[in-house]
């Protein structure tokens, strides 16, 4: 909705409005008309109708939107699962409830392209979401918002209207709670949980301010007096209190109503050990010994101030109200600190996966490294279609310890054998170490990695908005990057994210690129199925160049190996190999449209990376979003051009030729170093510093 935080809190605090039931139509709310209501009821025009309501509301209140958030497209991206159902209220038998979940957190990603850190939804997950949407529509037809067993509602927008489009309530925001028939009278109620803040206004005793959980229940229109309210879990300010109780909402035996049950934190299964009768909250009754404070529901603000005076002796006090997350209050939701595996336990490869098929091995690898919470919330699936078993391909592994020279290893699967080529990517590298390896284990590893890229997690229910991966600090910041290319019988290119596995504790959230990268690295750094010790020979650099840069052979060599030798030719000034590079360009001919698009996308990515580290930093979010978009675009174009050797290598060849032309000329080097977005600009910057006898300027290109 684009509302400011203050406006949201004021709206959420509508329960503090005092006074008895009154004619809500006297609030001078807009009349949008029956035609508008008809559009609101139609699933095809519902979002547009809600947008019309929001435009009218903002025009009436004078509220403005920040630039970029004032379009219909942004509004549609941030408002999902809009529901309209009959909702009789006290004095309003013709009321209809309009509610929706806010999705502003993902609105920019929805509009600006996928974040490369997350996979797109799988076809299976998409089908399940469609089914969930169908079930929600069926509930709408019978007037059900929530029932016991469902996740609690979070970040929900609400207002009431009638069938003639006359608004019966102002916009309301519900942070956490349920909308259901709580008291069993046949009409929907609103039970909400929020964080209450009681503050002594005397500055000298500001430290005596308290936090508490506020539980309230009453009509859906929060401007109406509540029917019941309590304070629970009192704690100190600035410190999240160690809650004595969480809550559960269950059907009331023998009636159509619901019971709110206090659940002691120390009990794993409280309903087997505690007397439920002493822990049930109902209007007019307060469980004994629960440190629970019953409030006057007709005026919550005054009631809380009275409580603060009686409990703490405050003559003057103020009260406020904020949001709350369901995962912090709901019984059965693990505390955040228990969601992780034990700190420091490394991820590992499960035993026996070499005997499984690649698909089974990929699923077993993910299953082995996720915790119980993840198993409860997600099902593992493989996104079809599965890749064919490889006859040829390669795996590139780059290790950057941060305190030593980086190393490059390329495992090369060919139809007639398999090899591992290793070297240091330093400018002065003079040779490769080549080891023969067993072909079948390498083919299995490549196929396993390809399937690992296709694993998806399908949520079993609605997920809390803060579900993320957990990482921890550590001294070992070794970054490992793995890239995979399958050549025959079908082409496939997979670019895993750079990963630091030692910083990870658990896979909690959806299976995305960071999770896949960590598990790929674990596979790549585990003890291999072959022994290369004593089984290697040295290949001098000139021999490799003469072989791999032959235009008739270059397309059959893994691109990371060819790229390494091409860059080495330029960086080390090997003028004698210039004819080889020029012959490659002549052999490839003019660039194809796909290659040109990829080259432009790579330049845009490098410029976006530069913008990430260039002042002003107040636009960092915009720069990051742009970078994510360009990375995703490059990935997509590279996958489409996976078997096109010129698309993979032409830019590197052109940069190497320019390195040979620049040599040690400070004028040329300085001009090149200033070119933002050019592939060789950082090399030129380092070379210039060496030529001038000074440390090179720092660059993040």
C-alpha cells in the first residue's frame, strides 16, 4: 500500500479507539458503487478494483507514494491472495470482508526480474500453488478465512464494504492473528497478537519501560470495541523477553467457537502434562498463576495505563503497539535458535551415493544435509526433464583461499577417457599438471552435479516471511566456485554460485542457488573416487597453446582451459602466439546475434558490479537490484550459447590481443584502466602500477 510505518501503526492501533458501537457509515468513507463491487468480486478484475480503492483512499487521506511504488504494476506485485467474502458484523448484516496478504518484500524482484540467488518456482511447486489458490476460492464461497490447523495470518490488509460499494470501515493492517468465528455466534471475529509497549514518560526512569504481548479479540472492524483483551509475557524494554507462554488456537469442545490456550514454554507436549482448563483464555476469565493481565476491552489504552500505574507506580505513562511474528508466539513453531543444526557441524557427503543413480544421489545429498525443521516444511523434488547421462563434459573448480594463490582444476570427460588438469592462475604459470582419472566416476559426478542443479523444495504450507539460511562467522573464508558443462549427448551449462561452506550451519529455507552451491562444493572437495597421487605429468605451456588454440580443435577443449591459456598469452606478453589468436577470430567470423547479446550483457554486469562499490552508497539497493538482473541475464544467455565456442571465448581473445598491443605503454594502460566495464581493465590497472613502480589502485571490476 506504500503506507509509512507510522501510518501503519496508527491503523493497526485502531483498537485503542474508544466508544461504543456506532453507525460506521457516518465516518464519511467513500462510496465506490455497485459496479466497483462487481469488479471486486470478479477474480479477473479483482486486483484492478483493489487498486481503484487504494487510489481513492490515498486521494482522500493525502497520502503519497515514493517514486516507483506508485504504479499499478507495483501494486499488483505486492498484493496477492485477495479475498472477498460475506462477513456479517454487529449492526452490519450486509458487510463484506476484503483481505489480502502484503508482498512488498518481493515486489521489486517480481517486477525487475529474478534474483539470481533464488531459483524460479518449479513446475511442481507452481501446480501446488494453483491448487492452494483453488482451495482458497472454495473457502471464500463458504465464508471461511481461517480454521484450526492453518497457519496464522501475517501482514494482512483489511477493510469492510457492502454490495453497493459503500465502505464500512477504514483500511486496517493486521500484523499477526486469525479471522474466524471465535465466540461461535456465526459471525467472523478478529483475534490479533501484537507487541505492547508501556512507557514511563518520566525521563529519569525511562529504563522502566516494559514490553508485553497483547492479545485481543472482537469484531473484524478494529474501530469497534474489543470483546476481550489480555497482556501476557511482560518483559524489559530493548530486550526480547524470555516468554513464559506461547499460544495455540483450537476448536472448543461441543461448540462452534475457538479457545486460545496458553502453552508453557518448558513443556514439549503441554496438553499431556498440563491442566487445559487452567490455561484457556475466554472472556471474563483469567487463568490463575499465569501472570496474565485481563484488560478492559472497551478502552484498551486507558486499561493498560491503569495497569502500569498499579503494577509499577507510574503516575504518567503512555502505551504503543507494534507488529508481531507468528513464529515467535505460536506453539509448535520452533524458536529461532533451535532451527539450526549444531554450530560448526560441517556438511558432508552421505555414504553410498556412488552406488545410486545420479538423480537418487542428488536427492540423498540434499536430504543428508538438511535439518528436521526443513524436512517438516519442504518436500524434495527433481525438476524435469532430467539430463541425459554424459558422454563428454567438464567440471571447473576454482579455489580462492584469500591468503594464497588461487588454483584451477578442470576435470575433463571425453568419450575415450578422462583427465584432471590443474594449475595456478597466476600470470607466471608455466605448466599444467595432468592426471588420468577413471572415466565412470567422473561421468557419475558430472551427472550428479547436473541433477543437484535441478533439485527443488516444495513448501508443504505457507512459510513465515523470515525463513532464511543460517550462516556463522569463521576464520576460513576459502571461496570455491564450481562450473559444469555437459557436451554430449546434449548440451548443458550450470554455473554454481561462489560458496564458503565453512560458514554454513543449516539449510532452512527454500533450496536456492546458495544452497546448491554449498552442496556442490561439498561434493567437489570430498575424497574423490580416484587416486591421482603419483599419476600426473607436466604439460609445458607452449605445447598446450599450440594444441588447444588450433582453430580446428579449440571447440572440443573445455572453455575454462582454453580461457586460461588465452589470458596467460596476453598477461605474459607472449607475442609469438599472436598469430594463433588472430587465426581464431578469422576462423569464427562475425559475431552471431546471440553472441552480441551475450557480450553486451557481460559489459552490463561488470558495470553493475562497479556501481555496487561506487558512491553514493545511498543507492546501494538499486545497484544491487540491477546487478542481480544483469547476472540473471548473463546466465540465461550463456546457457543458450553453451555449445557456441565463439560466444564463450571471443571476448577473452580480444582482451588478450589488446594486452599484447598495450605491453608496458603507460599511456595505453592508463586509458584502458579507466574503461569501466571492460574485461581487461583490472589487468591494465595492475600492469600500470607495476610499470610505474607503485601499488595498483584498488578495483572491484
